[in-house]
C-alpha cells in the first residue's frame, strides 16, 4: 500500500472501497500526487476549508451528503486539473510539500499556485532514508528501555500493595492511640482551666524575682516591687474571701442543725410511739440499698459522676475546697509561700541597705545633702513598703535619719554663725540718740550752721556709726529689705570680708539660709515620712491633721538645737546696739520670712519667736531716744545759735538740727511701718511718746528765743515752731501707710494752728 493510499484513507470520506483496491491507473491522472505529498494530519488540515463550509456558515445536510459522495472526484480535479497521465516514478516522487509552511491553505490554492514556495524537495535521497531509519532504530531502543522501567515500576507497585495492608493496620492503631491521647488532653485542659488561675496567683513570675534579687535599685526595680506587692495583695484578698465564705457556710450549717434539733425534739415529745415504728421500718428498708451497692450495675455499667476536688492549703493551715479534679496543691502552695517570703525578705534587706547607705553619706564632709534627699524621695516607695511590712525597721530608719540630719544642720549652722560673727558690724552707741549734745548743736548753728558758721569735725573710729551716716544710709537699707529675692552670703566671704556692714546684713543672710533649708527639709519629711500607713496619734483627728502633727514633731526634733543657736546669735547681735532702724529691719525680715515659709507651721512660729525677742530691744532703743529728748529739753538754750549766727533774725526762725534728725528718724520708722497692722504694733506707741517728747522739746527751745518782754516774741516763737513742724511734715509727706497718715494728720493740725497766728 502506497503512501498516497494511506493519506486518502485517513481522510475518512467513506468510499465503498479501500485505498488498496485502487489501481495505479486510477491515480495515473493525478498530477503531483505521491506519498510525500499528503500525511494524515495534513490531509485533514488541508481539507479544513472545503466548499461545504465557507465564510463560517455550514451547508444543509443534503448538500453535505452530495459533497461527501463526490469528494474523490473533487480531489482529483484539484490535484490533476488537466487529467495528465503519471508514471509510477512520478507518482511516488513527484513533489514533497512543506505542510508547515502551507498551514490552512486549501489544496486547490496549492495546486493552482504557480510558484514553488511550498516545495521542499522533489526526490528524497538515500542519506535521508538512512537518517530516518537510524531515528526509528533509536526509537525502538528507547521503547525497550521504557519496557524495562515499566517492569520495575510494576514490581514496586506490587510490593507497595502488599505493604499497604500492614500500614493500614498501623494507622488504625495510631488512630486509637490518638483518640485516647486527645481525650486525656481534653481532660488535662479542663484541669488546667481550673488550676491555672490558682497556680498563676501563687507563683511569682521569673523576671520579677530576678530583678528583685539582682537588679539595680532604679525605676524598674520599684516597678517589680509594686507588681509583686499587687500579686500578694490579690492573693490575700482571695484567701480572705474564701475564709469568709467558709465561715458563712459553717454558720448556715449550724443554724440548720439547730433548727433540725429543735424540730426533732418537738416531734419526739409529741409522737414517741411513731418514732419506734419508724425505727423498725428503717431497719427493714436499709437492706435494699446494700444489695444495690453490691450490684455490678452500680459498679461498672452506670457509675455515678464523682465529686472531684482540689485541696489547697490556706495560710493558717486550713484547706480551701473547690470543685475540680483531685489534686493536692500543698507542695505548690508551700513553695509559693516560701518564695514570697524570700522575696519579701530580699526587698526589706535591699531597702534597708539603701537607706542606711544614704544616711551614712550625709555624715561625709562636703556632701550635697539635697542631692541625697532627692534620690531618697525618688525611691520613697521602698520606705512605704518597709512601713507596711516591717514597721519596726521603718521606725528605726526614721530615727537614724532624724538624728543624722539634726547633727548635720546644727553643725553647719553653728559653723555659719561663727563666720557671721566675724563680720565687721557698725557700732551704734548712745551718741546717735536724738537730742544728744556732742558738740553738734551750738557750734554747728543748726541747719544753717554750714552757711553762717563752721567748726572742725572731731575724727572718729570708722567702725562707730555717726548720726549723719545713719541717716544717709537708711534709704538704701530699706530698699534692700524690699527686694524680692535676697541671696545668702557664703561663709568664706563672711569670714574674710574687710568691709563694715550694718546690723541686719548677717541677720538677713542667716534668716534666708534658715528659710531655704527648713522649706526643703519639711517638704522632704512630708514626702518620705508623711505616709498613710503610720498609726494615727489621735483617733479624733483627721488623717491630714495627724500627718501634719507627725511631721511637725519630726521637724521640731531636727531643728530645735539649730533654732536655739540662732536665737543665741540674735541676742548677742542686738544686746548692745542702739540702731533702731536695724532692729526694726530685723523684725520686718522675720515677718517677711514667716510669710515665705510655704506652710511650715513650726518655722512660722520660730520667726515670730525671733521677732518677739527683737521687739523689747527696739522699745528699749526708742525709750532711750525719749529719755535723750527729755534730757535735751532740760537745757534748751544749748540748741539756740542766735549769738553765733551772722544773721540772728534768720537763725531764730530756722529749724534746728534736732528737728532734722527727728524728721529723718520718723520718716524711716514710718517707711518701715507701712503694714496695715503697724498701728497695733509696739512701734506705734513708742512713736507716739517720741512725738510728744519732741513737741515738748521744741516748745522749750522756742522759749529761749527771747524774754517775754521782747516785742513780737510770741510771733517769733510761733514762726519758729511752724518752720520746724513744716520741715517734719515735708520730709514725711510722701510716706504711705496708716501710721504715717496719723502722724501727717497730727502735724497738719499743728501747722494750721500756728499758721493762723
């Protein structure tokens, strides 16, 4: 059978005869047909576009049947349109077409194409046939190798099928074990749901234990202590709740038992015969449950669900019972309690060592105590923990700190006071008292003495203050008092300062140092020791008052020796001076510091006490001025300089030197007494006495201007008094305050009286 007949038969046109029955004559007229022209797939693809399907539309069934019968004739007509006779050689080796290049082109188009684009070769040679033969031999060798591989695969599949049965049995066994393990796991998970909260509440996490034992004493350590304390508090709360529940259940059971006993007694008293019958019946009925208990049904087939319990030992040795599987947690509870006790002891130990170290550092020379207090305040939770869990140790640490800091303040303030005592303080003696005759009066000629007369000034010691120097520096001293911020003089400067200072310089520096240290210390005491866990001193007092009272007592213990040292220094500083301005400035400093004590009651009391020490000395100084004016009034003629003046008439009317000194003295006192409460202070009464003594003094001086028989002497005296009072009124005219207003009103009345005459 030729290749052409195979190709046509594969087309499947349904001819009545096979391709082998076709004679060569039938193909003699088919020009260009050979075995190399058409392959089965190419024949079909070459026939994909017959006339029966064009432009994507199918022909009717009748038309398709007709075309199917005439298919061979049509192929012949396409391939050999001129009906030429071909020899056998031409039929076999006519043309070999490149069907891949042809693609979907129809046979008619290929036959009608004049170009030879699709021709591959006209006649295969022997080399091509040899190559094809070798390819077929290689294919047969590959098929033999595939047969060997398939044989091995068949053997392997047979072995696998044999072992699959045993593998299936093993899997069934594993499935059974898995179900059993899953059931046990579910039971274990149920148990863990019950035990996990209990165990978690008992066991302290590892990072907390490690930090408490080995961590640095910083914020993380404090945080771990808080977490541990919270866990312990929660556990104690749960234990207390369980104990209360137990007590309630016991009380309920006891009440029920008591009620049953009372009911049984009443029933027994009423029906004794019925009780005997009931007892007999009970004996007969008790046999049935025994038989049922011994039956196999109760033991195996239908077992009752048991009451499962967990026993947890409480802190007092009592067991807490809850519904759960039978597990005793005594070892876990004991281990947890032991661990908690170790952690508590470690926290207490490390806290104690920390505070002991800080207290020891206070005694080191040159140490910054405020920095140590700042660190202790940052770790105050450690002391609160000690106060809650070891109050005896907390009290001991508090006493150690109080004793140490008391020694610190006493030693430092004593050293500072000794440095202040080395300051060169101006000496103010009785020579500056009002009306003192030290050669200034008659020789100087009053206010106009510098114009109409002169005298040689007596040289004096620079450390002794003069009246003129005292008056000239009063305004500057008052401005320093009114400054908002005052600095503390360092000890080295106070010890080696060659300048001369006034009375209030060292006193103000000492009061400022006391204020700063007391405010800081009181705040520290209130922050560290003013906790809410200490025992109240008075049950009737509120917690805030109890805390304040407790802190005040600590504060008093610490600063009482220091207050005594400061009080002794103040007495020594003011015991011999006659500087009324300095004394009043010191009093105002105490009053100012008392207002800046920031809620330290004890410190306010100390400043008031110091002020009370200064008031008597000020009264003594003011009384000395009154006595000096009184003595000056006994010799008024020494203050009249008319005979030594170049212009006696003008000298008679001019204010005298004592008036100017009194005016400056009164102005300074009034300037330092601007407070609303100054009218009720001792200085107001003393100033009133001084005013009366000065007016009496001026009246007696005016009487020395001439005899009563002198013409116009009364007018001259009144003019003299008017001029002196006018000078005083002018100097104090700009001063404010209630006390100053009273003095100005009084002077205005005098001026009005003398002006009319």
